[in-house]
C-alpha cells in the first residue's frame, strides 16, 4: 500500500481572498525543503500531500517538515482507492500494536450512501472479524484508526499526527534584517520573526582582531542552524574595528555601549534599505542589560529613520529565551566562549538611563564618523548560507 504524508495548515485557514497566495508559498517552501528526496506534492482544497518518496527517507522528510513554518500537523497515511468493504483487510497487518481501538471516519465524498458512523461500525466489525484479539473502546482506545474518505474516490488511513511549528510560510511577510550577535538571544529573535512569515538576512558587527575569527565562525554556525527554518540566509559581516576604536578613544566610558548601539542600528538601517528589507529585527529584551532599558532603547531607536524595529523577545525572560534556543538547537553554539564586540571595551558602569541629548553629544565627538561608517559599509563581507533550503523571494 502506498504511504503518503498529509500536511495540514493552521492560520492560513483564516485568510480570506489571499488564502491561495499563502497556500502556494507554503507549497513552494515545502518543495524546496524536501527537494533532494524527489517527492511529488499534491494539493487538495484544504491540505497538501507528499507522495512518491522512498520508505527509508520517510523519517528524514518528516524531520525536515517539522521545521517548515505554516504547517500545523502531519500524518503518515496509507492511500487507497475508496472501497469501504476492503479497508479492514488492507490495514489489518499494518496496525500499530494495540488491543483496543476506535475507528473515526470523515466522509467528504457524499455519494457514499452511509453515514460516517455506519462506515466506522462496518470497518470496526470487519477488523474484529479478521483479528479477534482486538476490541472496540470508543472512549479510551489505545489506537485511533482515522479513515478520511475524499471526494476524488481516494481514502487515507492514518493512526496519529505529528505537530508542526505553525506560524506563516516564510516569505509571506516581507523581508527583515536581523542584527545577529554570537549570543543566545538574537538567533532566537530571528527564528521567532521568521515564524510569522518574515524572510530574514543577518547583519553582524565584527571587531577583528579584538574579536577572533572563531567569533565570526560562531555567527556563521548560528545562521546555518536558523537557515534550516528560514531558508537561504545572507549574512552581512561589517568590519567594525575602526569605529569601535574611535568610540573608545573619543566617548565617555559610561556612554560607549550606547553610542555603539546608535551606530550599529544606523548602519543596519542603511544596509537593510540597500537589500530591500522592510524591517530591522533585534534580540533585545526589556531591562535585560543596561543597553536594553526603556531609556537606552529610546536612544537606539532615535537613530532609525523610517524602518520599523521588531524586537520579538521584548517581553521574554532569559529562561524562556533559553528554552527556545534549546529547542531550535542554537544554545550549545551560542554559549561557546568567544567574545562579541559588545564584550570588548566593556565599560565597568554602562549608563542605565542615558539622556538622548547627552548620547548625541557623545556620538558627535567622534571625528569623521560619516566616513568611518561609509568605509565600514564599503568593506562588507557577504556570506551566503545556503544550507538545505532555497529562498522563495530574493
Ligand atoms: P544576544 O544574546 O543576541 O547577543 P545580548 O543579551 O547579548 O543579546 P546585547 O549584547 O545587548 O544583548 O545585544 C542586544 C542586541 O543587539 C542583540 O540581540 C542583537 O540583535 C544586537 N547585537 C549585539 N551585538 C551585535 C553584533 N556584534 N552584531 C550585530 N548585532 C548585534
Ligand atoms: Mg550579545
């Protein structure tokens, strides 16, 4: 009997006239994610079906699909031409181990002259006839046998379902630029915003030789992990050493981090616009450190001209962020002990409530900052992380 994967979606259902757009995007993302397995993807009115795979690839395919945003759940199903008199004999030898069972029937094909309950009784009776160790338990069965009778004379039979990630298909909510450090938070922020359908690329400020090549590699590795969820990921590595040195030489020590943030976000906005991104994304969480108090965020934000800045972790505790980092497998890489540019030149007492005018005055102390910023942007290094999946939009 042929095995197929049934894919169901969640929030896409709520979309009215635009539903087709979301469904087509999800289909493309699924196709790209599992391209190497040469499967066929079919679409019905409310779900997708993956067919034509090799049995030995099934677990890998399911594992890949559990990282595709927009999928609510999946089931591995047997596919057969609709014939309710044959269901029991077709599946009796393939049933998972159980003593008690229930049959649940969904009948989209209204040409069949029986109700769903009548069909379930018939199949249940046939099964007991074929295997007298089985008994029916409608309320607490060990095994639920789902029989899905479609309009096209095809039936699907499955025994359980696997949870997907939900969210929206990547590419359905535009493109954003993620400020990615080597820490725990920013990769999680990227994952969370991609879950809402935003395609992301990354920008990383690197202060070689104050920070090592290993620190950069760590960001590449983190980007590679999140690209399993969000597809091709372009990483823009910005040489930040001269700027950081200048901050160190000319700014008040307690304002060093504040000014660094102001410059980072300004450069990020310029880069984002050049790469057609409609938003900036950061891993900031309110009050987590001095640079993430309301006053500090106000100063940072004031340097952004017109792009929205999304902070998906703004209301989250560190422990909640770590839980997600563990789930998406970025945590182990994030805690490798390589310095980020935020940790070199770290002031002993960074200002917690910076005044905007003072921050701007400190910023203005850096001579030729505009030229330093231009030089940083000119010397960007672009790393394309192609992992396994393809982008839908460029
Ligand atoms: P993370 O764990 O993401 O490093 P953090 O708790 O260490 O966050 P900060 O160092 O204050 O917090 O950074 C706040 C945010 O600023 C980060 O989440 C990230 O979005 C951005 N950021 C910090 N350092 C860099 C960097 N070197 N390059 C790009 N973005 C950065
Ligand atoms: Mg950090």
